[in-house]
C-alpha cells in the first residue's frame, strides 16, 4: 500500500464564519473538508451561551504549498477580528491523488 505525506489544516472558528471559511478552503484548492461543532476555552474565554454562538472545526487535507498559503490568508483575514485558530499537521494518507 502506497502512502503520501500531506498536510491536515484544522481551523476552529466562530460558527458565523463557516460558509466564508468553506469558500476560502475551496478557493485555495481544498477538494473536501469535514466540519464538526465544537466547544472549548481559549484566550477569549469560554463561549458560555447560544447567544454568543457556537464554534465549528473545519479540517481539510491539502498539499504543503496550499496549507502554507491558506494559513497565511487566514491569519491576515480573520485572526485580528474573530475568534479563530488554525494549525497544520503532517498526515500520511492512502490515495493521495484525491487530495491534491
């Protein structure tokens, strides 16, 4: 079985950004993604109520070049004004051609 090393980009953000972030992922070359509702606590505190909104976690697997470009864009576009974090991990995948 042949595998290839790609990058998983994970973005955790305010749910109101979900549609915008999905468009951004596609524009940068993502061929698919997974979205989960999540909760937690970070530098901006705990989101204590539905009024404040929920959080979503988006994950996509992309090439190293796409991952870098995407992180730079997310940082420049969202980090200052929204509760958004993003990180990248190397992943070993089967059928790597599906992702790039």
